[in-house]
């Protein structure tokens, strides 16, 4: 562990410190012991040492199978994306390397390439679309971690944990500007319009969620409006951008956008369900409750109980969300009230609608993989 730490060029020893310490020259031995596994995985990743994936081999094999129709395109995309991340500033280039090394499953580029191939075929514009989508997605994740004060992302330390908030915000800005320049330099103005609209909707969705969190009594329709903007808009943009890059008509590209939106809504509902489960999915159990986020299982449970119980539960969330006992009480209530079953049912409704729409748009290997990708999204373990 200490050998890895001393050889690493990451600023772990200078930037991470115990909450009770004010010094910026803190070392590992004053960190809470709960941080050590995260430190080790971060250092291992930076040293390019093979490690066990955070998701099961079964799910990994399923995703590999889904990617088959666009396997070559995705391999070429890796080089395209790395090129888009390059910087002449040494510090920035080091951070870009760290981001690339700990990349996730890259679901959104997969949606771009599969949508393009389903719509008619990939082109050079498809690579620009996928890079633009992933750059903007990565930028939002970096900024989200700053806003949420999160030290962890995908099982590793977040950018703000290693390089602090000021640098993290600037890194997010850099990624955003790189995405915009990529589109402008390649005259991809239609792609720029699609992704700019998505970023606008994502920002509005996040702000709406913050606004509604103050009242903690939102209706189901408002919840769906929030997740449509906050999460589904980028997946919708990925599918639409893929279709546009293939040269389809505006009417067809709009249908691909709607398809992606339905999948994105199902994706977010699945994410909501993780908050009430027992699996290790990379976020603590009940974190949405602690952050006072009103998710579909909880909304359903509150809407289908008596007024005194509802008032009691809202009080727990509003005033005692940091208390583990109170969080467990809310989770137990949602389980007993059928909130999980209802959310799963709505998730499957959106999946069926997406599949039915896709059947009217394409029938080839790529469209079949898109159907399998929907199944993957709803059955994923993290």
C-alpha cells in the first residue's frame, strides 16, 4: 500500500484529510480506516495493475454480447475519445489520464453507435457524436461530485477528492468546452443543438429537484418531469445524435429521441430502486433519503397511506434524514407499502413502450442489441 502511494503521482497525501483536520499536508495515517480500500483501488488503477471489475462477470459478458454489432466502432472510438481529452497543460493531462483510466461502462456511446447502426449505419459523424456525448456526460459527473460533496465515483476517489473543488470545477468546464469545440470544429451543428438542449434540460431537472426537495411532497407527474430532464435527456440525446449521424430524416431522429427518453426514464427508476435494496451498487443504502430526494417508490408509498403516517414520514425525511434508524424506518415502510413493486411495474411499462417504438424503426442486429441493452439496463446490478 505505502509502496503504491509513494510511487503514485496522484496528490492523495496532500489533498485528502480527516474531516477533523484542517492541515492540507495530511497523510494516510490520519485518514479514517474506511477510506483505505478506496485509496488502494485508486492507486492500483493509476498504476495500471489489473483488478476485479465492480460489476459481475455475468453482466460483463452480457454487455460484451450487446456491443458485438458495433465492437469495431467502439474500439476505434476509444482512440477518438482519448484524443479529444488531450491537453498541453501537464496537470490537466494527468487528470484526463485518471478519468480515462477509471471510465465506466460507457453506456451512452454504446447507445450512440447502436442507434446509428440501427438507423442505417455509422459515419465519421457518429464518432464525433459519441465523443461529444461522453465528454458532456463526464463533465456533468465531475460537477455533480463537487455539488454533492462526494469523495467517491465508480469505486474510486472523485476528481474533487484528489485535486479539490476549484480544480474539479475547471476540469468540468474544460470537458464541456472540449465537447463544444469538437462539434464546432467538425461543423456538427445539428449534434451541438441536440447536446446543448440536453445539458439545458439536465440543469433544469437538477434545479427542479432541489426546489421540490424543500417541500418533500411532490406528485408523481412532477417526479417524472424531473427524471425526464435530469437523466433521460442525455440518453435521449445519445440515441437522437446517433440517428442524425446516420443521415435519417428529422421525423425518424425524433422517434429515436423518444425511444432514448423512455429507456432513460426506466434507467433512473432502476437507480431509484437500488436505494432500497441489499446489493453493493456503489452508493450507500438509503442515500437518496438522506439527501431528501423523492424517488418513485417513496412517492407511491406516501400517496397511498393515511395523513398522520404521511406527516410522520415526511418529518423523518426532513428533520432526521441523517439518523440511520429513521432512514431504516422509511425504507421498511416503502417495502411494506408496495412501493418497490409499483416502481418496477412502471419501469417495465417504459421498457415495453421503448421496445414497441423501436420495432417500428428498425429490424437488424443493432436494433436487437438495443432491445438487449434495455434488458441490461433494467437488470443491472450497479
